[in-house]
C-alpha cells in the first residue's frame, strides 16, 4: 500500500490473491526465500506515453497510453488493451496482475500484461478512432512483438480498433506477424475468438454446477453488461437451455421475463453501437431501468460481465435473498471483496474471473499458435479446445483448493493453481 498509494484497484486485486496464498507460503518456504511475493507484485516493465491525435474539427487531443508488462516467467506478455475514460495506471496494474494467474491457469505458455488508454471510443467517428489507434500504436509498436508481448481487445477495443492498430504496426515495423489477437478472420484471426470469453464462461459454469449437483439447463440467469462477453455468454447460456433475463450497459438495464432477444441486442450494440434503452423498441413487454443494475431480479445463476466492482455488498445480499446459488465472473473483478465474502459465506458457488473468463485469452493463445503455424483451424476445432481448457481449469482450481484444505473455495483454488506454475518458473530462472 505504501508503495502504490493511488492504486486502489491494484491493491484490492493483490490483497485478494496474496491473502489466499498464505497457506501456500506456509507450506513452501522456497517462495519466501526467493522473495516471490515482492517480485511478483512488481511489474517487469511499465510503459506510459503521450497519445496525441487530431479530431474531426482539426483540434489536437491528447490521451495517455499504458502498457504494463507484468510477468514473462512462462511466456510472452499477453493481455488486452482497454480503452475507457476510467483507465489509469492502477486499473491497468490490477488487470495485468490478474492476467498473470489467469494466463497460467489456461495451461498455455503466456505471461501476464495489460494496457490501454483513457481514450473513450464512444461517440467518436471511425476517422477519430483510427487517428487515436494509429498514434497509440506508433509508440506501442516499439515495445511489443509476436514473441515479446501480444496485446488483444478488452473494454472499448473490438475488431475495428484491433484492425487499425494492426495496420499501423505492420506499416511501421514492416513485419506481418501475430502481434495482436482478436484480428479479423481474413487477416490472421481465429474462428471462435469473438465468442470465446462468453462461451468459456458458460463451459466452466456448466462444469461447476454439474460437479455440485446442479444443472445450467433450466436455470434462470442474470447477466450484466451488453458487450462482447455478455452477448456471447447470453448466446451459450441460451443454447445450454438456460433463460437469460437481464443485460445492462453503463446507462441502464433491461429485464425481459421471456428471455433476452439476442438478435435485438446484437443489432443495438454491435451494428448501431447504441444504448440498451432501445431494447423496448424490439421487445415492448420488456422493462428498461435507468442507472446501475442492482441484481434485484430473481435468478439461479448470476454472471457479472460488465466491469470491475459492479457487484457490491448490497447487490450480493439481494442475490442471496432471492435464492441465487451460483455466481461466475465474466468480467475482471466485478465483485467487490466484501460481496465475494458474503456470497461465499452464504454457501453460493463462486467462480472468480481469472478462471471463469480465461476462455478469451486461451483462445487468443490458440490464435497465436495458428499464426505461428500459418494455418487456420475450424470453428469446431477451436471451440472443442476451448471447452476442454475450461473444464480442465475448473478441475485444476477445484483440486488446488482441496489440496490445501479449502474444498469448494474456487477463489483460493484459482489463485493457488495459477500461482504455483509462475512462481516455480521464476525460481528456476534465477533472480531476474
Ligand atoms: P465491451 O466493451 O464489449 O463491453 C463492456 C460492457 O460493460 C458494455 O455493455 C459497457 O456498457 C459496460 N460497462 C463498461 N464499463 C462500465 C461501467 N463503468 N459501468 C457500467 N457498465 C459498464 O467489453 P467486454 O465485454 O470485452 O469486457 C467486459 C469485461 O470482461 C471486462 O471486465 C473485461 O476486462 C473482461 N474480459 C473480457 C474479455 C474479452 O475477451 N472481451 C476477456 C476476459 C475478460 P456501455 O456499452 O454503455 O459502454
């Protein structure tokens, strides 16, 4: 805390991980002897830079760019680029720190990193987004590469932004390589990457429910968010026989008792880049509420898929009172520490984001493999690999929790399972 006084999100994420690792440190003195705790909480490199660009009125705008290369013990840095006005160094450090353990859990050779900018793509023209992305990549391209650091999308960074950034990287560096993931299918992208985080969330949730005597088929599900993760989580949940009844965005939320109409949401969010308030135009019987989603709708399973700290203690109390029995995080750290504690103490199943949303980065790593091979796998091949990875992640975190006497505590399980591989690799590579 003394070292990072203005980084509450990073301190929150580090506190959660380090607290749950106490039994591992007690049982394995090598981690303390090698100062793993001190080393793993310090990024290997932080890059912060000016991003100047010219808007449609000819006015110069300036944003701040970030890339935190947190840990490369098990592979090149890998993690998304967030474009949102709330982005600052503490937010990117929290995301980069979480990414280390998430990437380790996938079982694939990828280290942890994260980046982004306080640029807000909302309301900007394509031309302005391109001007920003080109300026951002003009600096970032000096620090990344297919074997060094491979960024991806995140909040505010979708196919359009990745395209503009990839074009600029190629133009400056004169190499055609898999330096970004989430690319278009015509130019090196992987089938099923768009769907991967949402689908993966449901594969893990399905397995967690199955192993605890429940079934996603027939469950009523509340989802927050209306972006990439939320949309494909809704799609897979519906395919698996669940009924998704809510979605939200930063201005309001919808409740559709008959089940969310995904075609309408895709049209509003992916085609028009509009607001969920328009949902009622497609589904007159649905309810639209202004403001933050408060998790007041009765459900069996809750899947927060918008952003960090969106599910607080009061929200958790409402979920518990309404008989919800499982929460799985599609977003990164959407549940506050207090809410997580309440949910776990009330006996609900709880899958933390670093396990539950790892399907996105896992499929990004599969995109990297296809780029290296100069091959493209079919949708079914990628999807089957994704499912296998998510089921394995669930069993790994379940087993890690059991090994240290925390059966059913998947937060502890995920932190331990993600940590051990990275920490052992750091020790093997010496003091660096
Ligand atoms: P998108 O930008 O596609 O969607 C984000 C959604 O959350 C939008 O509906 C947005 O509303 C809403 N939202 C964003 N910020 C806020 C806020 N401060 N308050 C309320 N609502 C907000 O992002 P993704 O779906 O890609 O990402 C969602 C979460 O999942 C993030 O935490 C991300 O880090 C995480 N994640 C994403 C992965 C991926 O592959 N995409 C992989 C792993 C994790 P609005 O439309 O109004 O902006």
